[in-house]
């Protein structure tokens, strides 16, 4: 399914063109067969009127025709010895109609009798940057270590686009829709064994087999960090999940208990999932919850303290010996030598920030260093003039302690450009970077809790 040698795309022109263009642009190295009755060529590729007219073998078929025509197409696929049918089409059990359910049961029976697997229906399919399989434009060609399992095609696309921008590349991502055949447990088993996937993120609306899912999730969580987002925990969310993928959502209490028992990690949304995945990728386990924050902006520092406090991290005050060293290093006017540290070292001597962080790095009273950039506090011109982020990145990389960067307080259009440039540069240098102090704190709290539970079990 993830490494086909040949792919055929069947359906109306717009959908066939969408998938074929992505395969071509992303550099899929296998054979690509567009199947269009009234067209002879598409993007330089020969078109075929039916799958039976294709001269070579076909491993994987993307189905974009109406639901009623799908059973016959599956029968044609059996004659061609197709291995996997990815059914993009909707109109099956998610409609909650007798006809939709009947059609879904029919295609499953055809597939099982003929030894072909179905991905979907009602799904976007597979994104595998390593071999050029893609579900949408704007997805990176570079592979990463985050494996994504998602019932929702839109959510799969969102995470696959945003995570690489935050320095979290995708190993493979799967939108699996109604899960008529291949379900969440099958995919969890695969990603547990996949050597390229170091972290798993799963978005799940409903579960096909509760007992099997519990066992597969437990094995996945033992093997690698497994982050789970449960869609449909509110009354409105449950109703939407039922009409989206035909899923019957479980209670919040049952779900929370399951996640806790198996050792997976529950988050509320994909942004939280990316935050947490960044820590697993870039940061070694933290020894404790004591943080030291360094940046600029007195008012920002006050709010930062509150944000971290609410997320369970502690901000110890600087002991007299550390405070004295910092005061001797820089004049105290305009500085706050408590914790967070509001310093103008960024704007003074070239090595002022380096010397400041060197003192903090040698302090045994903290477990992590957090560098923050409050954009609207400093101003775009000052950022450009001072090389603020260049100093931050160089200094952070030189520190031995675990470290993170927070880029926040962004509003002005001109500063957004600076922000995205700094975000990309920070990611390139392997530094976990967050968009608010609260988002870092939440992720760090779960990161610490995860490692604590694992240590207790050992």
C-alpha cells in the first residue's frame, strides 16, 4: 500500500488530474495510469478507457467514481490482480442511509472474496514523501519521522502541511475515512513496525474493534511516543463524526481511561500534537520542571511566568551568586535579574548574550533554558538591526542544557515576514520552537509526565 510499483487513477477528469498531477510533480517513480474514457492523454501520460485496457500490472488503484459504480470497478480490479483500492468516493456508510450501508458492505465482500484491500471509502489516501505519493499540493518532498493516521482527509492535509514548517517532517500520512476494511488498528500495527516512523500521531473519530484497538495502541505506545487526538467528544462533535465518517464516538471517560491505561498521550488538537512531537524529536528527557526564561520585555516576562505556572512548570528565583554574576556582567538599568530574565544583552556587546547564558547554563538549579522573542515588544526594525534570532540560535545551540525557543506576540503584517523567516531558521538548526509560552508549557508538562510514567514502569 505504501510502496506500489504502479498506480491507476479512475474517475472524472478533475479528480484524476488532481491525483495524477501530484504523482507527477512529486516524482513518483512507478507507472502512472490515468483512466479516462473521453481523453487520450493527461500530463504527457497515456489515458486508458478502463483498467482492463492497461497493458502492465497495477498494484494500487485510486477510485474517484460515483459510489454506485464502485462494486463493478472492484470486480475489474480483481481481474487485474490489484493489491489495494483506495476509494476516494463518498456515498457509503457515512450517509447513514440503507443504500450507502449496503454499497459499503458489498464492496467489502467483493474485496475480501478477491483478496484485495480497501483504503476508505471517503478518504484522501496516502502521503509518502519518500516515493512521491501525495494527497494535496503544498506538501513537502522531504521525509521526516512523524507518522500520521487520520480518519479525516482535511486534518491529514493540515498536519502534513504545517508540521514540516515547524521542523517536524512526515514519514508517512494516511487518511483512511470510513475504515470499511483497513482500519485504525491495521495502521497502528504498521506504524509501530515502520523504521522511518519514530513518533505516531493518530486522529480518530470512531473505533471498529475496541479490544483489538486497545492492544495495538498499547504495543504502539510501548514502542514509540504515540499521540492521539479523539474527534467527537462533545455532543456536536459526535454528531459531526457520525455524518463525516460514519463513526460512533465513545464517551470521554472511557476514552480517557483507555489512553491512560495503554501509555499513549492525549492532546486536544493538531497544534498541540506538533508541539509535543517537537519535544520528542529534539529534546532529551527533562530531569525536572524548573525553567529559566531569557528574553526581552518586562511585561511579557510577567505574563510568561503566569503561563508557565498554569502549565505546571516552576520558575525558580535566581540565587544571589547567579544574580551577582549577571549584574557584574551588564549594568542593571533596564534589566530584570529575577526569572524570567529581561535582558538587553541582545543589543549590546556581541558576546553579552553568550556570557549571560553561559552563567545560566552552569546553574544546577534549572532543568531547561527557554529563549523567547516578543516581536511586538522589540519591533521589526530592532530585530533586523540586532540580528536577534541569529544570536539566539547560536547561543542556544552552544548551551548544554535542554533548550526551547518561543516566538510570540506577532500581529503586524511586516513582522509576520520576519517571524516566518526566524521560524524556518530555528527549525533548520534543530531547535524546538513554539508559538506561545503556554503552548510550550502544555507540551513540556505532558512530555515530562510521559517519561515519568515510563521510568516508574521500568
